[in-house]
C-alpha cells in the first residue's frame, strides 16, 4: 500500500489541520465542519492527479476547445457520522461521483475493550470503479477494514484510495495487511505519535463526530 503523507510537504492543508486540532477553534462547530470539508477538497485534488482522462471538444462562444475530462467512474464511501463533512469536500470536487455510506460505532465492553459494529450500508455497484474511502481519522484501522469488507460485496474496484485527516502508524499497519497492496493508496494529513489504551489518537483531534455535530448520549 502506497502512503502519501501530506504533512511531509508544505501546503495550505496544514493551516486547516492546525485549526481542526486547536481546542479553542474547535468550539465553533461550523468552522470545524468547514475545515474538514476543505481538507476533503484538497485531498480530492491530489487524488485527481492519479485518475484517467479523456479528450473532449467543447464549444465556446468563439470556437472549439480541446479539454481533458475525468474518464474514471468514482464512488466516494464514507463512515458515518464523523466522515460526513469530509465526504462533502470530496463531493464538491467530484460532483458526478456516486456515494456509499456505512454506519459503524464502537461497542464497549469490560476494561474499555470494544468491537466495531456495522449497522447500515447503502452502496452502489463499485465493480471496475475508482473507490475513495473517506474517514476523518484512522486509529486502530478496524472500522476501515470492516467497511472495506462490506464494500467489496458490491464489486471489485479498479483502484482504492483511502483518505483520512489524521492517523497513527498502528492503524496504517493494519490497513496495509488487509487492503490489496498494489491497488491501494492512502492519503493522510498527518501521522500522529500514539494510540492510547482507549484507542484515542494523541495528540489527535478529539472526537470528530462530537466536534462536528454535538455530543451524543
């Protein structure tokens, strides 16, 4: 699996990530969602450089222009609910893409141990299409793996792009073992240092779903 760590090069995505992390700016939920959306747009742009294009002639008011347009069919898959604003950023760029949604959550037991539960999936046919799986954070990688196993019940994609704002190496290692090596590229805003015994990323962001949409019971 190829890993593209966007923090290794200077770009405006670093500005958005700094605001996503900032405990003071996080109090503004609309700003938090917007920064997630902007990160999605920038990652979508980076991914667009890897896609296939076809020639198209376009009639302008003054003549004919030869243009390049994306020829790949794209499906953007998102893990609810934290991934929604990130997903919207991708959809702003790939406005003709189809969408898939997976609902998952951590079910906690004794000693803070948990399992990942999938409860809902709506997925188009992904056979032969470019699949982008967008989730705000990669901690253990377990929810991403279960999401992928669910998605491939609907076909075999030609290429897989995993996109995340923040992750840790432990989670990335899990994905590397479970995703098809040659067909998968991971795009990530930053790789953080630590995963706690409660599987929280440090320094991380916090609970992206709560920060975007409010705390849950």
